[in-house]
């Protein structure tokens, strides 16, 4: 079995989620493209998906197995995208829904850290 076949077994079809609506969209576009190129160079079946619209249908219809979250700002850090991916049964990079939603609120995070 070659590297490409091993990666297909390991990761399946990978959605690189980028862009979105946040004020950090421009940097997310750069990040997403860089991640996509790196994955392709590693023979991973990578596809860029801008989360600005219709991306949930695309994830389902195209049968993605994994997602690389390259979203910046609230789009990728508040737990919403993680919740969607959990509901769809798609594995993803980064922290889980609860961790993201808790740490998005900096005061809440600070109070938890101080209390522990």
C-alpha cells in the first residue's frame, strides 16, 4: 500500500474549512490555502471549502470524513463549527466544542484558571 492509499485510509476526504465571516477572514484565506497545499503535498485528498455559505450541504453531499479548521476569530474558535462537525460525524482538528465555547470568553477562562 502506497502513501496515498495509507492517507486515504487514515484521513479520508479532508475538508479544509477556511474564510468565513469573521473580521479575520483574510488571514483565514491565507491559512486555508497553505494548509491545503501542505496536505496535497502529503498526498492527502484535500479540498478547500469557504464557510461563507452552503458549506454544510457540501460536507454532507461530498462525503467528507475529516476537516481541518483553518478559520480564525469566532468562526473557528467559538465551538459552533465544532458542533456542526460533531453532528455530521466528521473528525476535525483542534479543541472540542466545550473547550472552544468556554475559552472564547476570556473573562470566564481567566476565572477558571485563577480558581485552579
